[in-house]
C-alpha cells in the first residue's frame, strides 16, 4: 500500500509543478507595480526578477542550460543572472505573460523533477511572504520537496544545513536525522533547508536556533562572494 502524502512518480511530481505554477500566476496577476518591485526572500532579487528566473528554469532545455553554465564558467549566480535577464519582460505585465507561457511546460532543464518542484515551491514563497500572501501547497507536494532536500545538496545546501538535527514536520509524515529537535510545518522546514532564515520564525525546538545561526552565517558568506564577484565582472 502506498504511503499517504507521497508523490511516487515523475508524472505526479510534474503535475504538482504545474499546479504550483498556476497558483503563483494567479497571485501575480493581482500585483501592483510597486509589489512587482518588492524585495523577495531570494537575496538580490525582486518579485519580478524571481518570476523571470522561474520562467528561465522552465524554458531552458538541458543542452542550453549546460552551454549557459559553461559560458558562465560554472558560476551559478552569473548563469542565473544572464538567464533571468533573457526571460524578464520590458514590463511586469510582459514578465507575467512569459511566465504564464511555461506554466504547463517542462519541469526543468534536468531530470531532477523533485528539485524543480522545490524550485517553484520555494520561489513562490519567496514572492508571497514579503507581500503578505498566503498559500500552503498540499502536504504531498511539500513532503516530496523536503525528502529531496534532506537527501542531498543540489541547487541549495539543504542537507548540510540540517546536519546533526532531528527534523520533524507537524503537518505531515516528514522526519529525518537525529540530534537537537527542529519541528514545524513542512513548508517552513523546506524554506529553512533552502536557506531562508525567515522560515525559522515558524519553527520550534533547540534546533531552530542552530538552523537560524547557520543560515545567517551562510547568507553573510554569500553576500561577501557576490560583492567580490561584482567587482571582478
């Protein structure tokens, strides 16, 4: 018998991606010009820039993605900035139109479907939380992302940041690790693993302070690297 709250197939994961993209597109349609320019939880990017980044991820095939990474000398920040600029519209309305065109498109440039589900879940929250918008994806969706994030460092150091912690979801079946307790809603655990310190406000246990300290330290390191990279370009 299948375990409840589990997306077991690639098709199910792709379907969840399309659901989350569609939900985000509906929220974006209601934004004012000022809201489009609001700083997101994703460092350095506004709401509009995060939207363009999501369009780039869905609209870039594997070979084009690899060529872009090669051209950026495997600097993911430079790669992401270039693809974002390519897919951003001249106005927020055009940026939204471009995003809508990929809502039912490919999951992402590689076969790591759970990772690309994490991409839309995390970046949607990056957009919604600063704007005061609320949407909690289905537990099956957030659980699939949490399990992927806990299993490996892929686009984010998700496994590393929860090392030595016992992580437990309060709204679903996700559990992993051992050590100081870190517990809370699955979406907040996902956001914490994705490096968003703001998510620690929703978490409890002795592990919450440990996670927050790790995330703030990592954020400071990234800021120093970005400043150095910007000077070198």
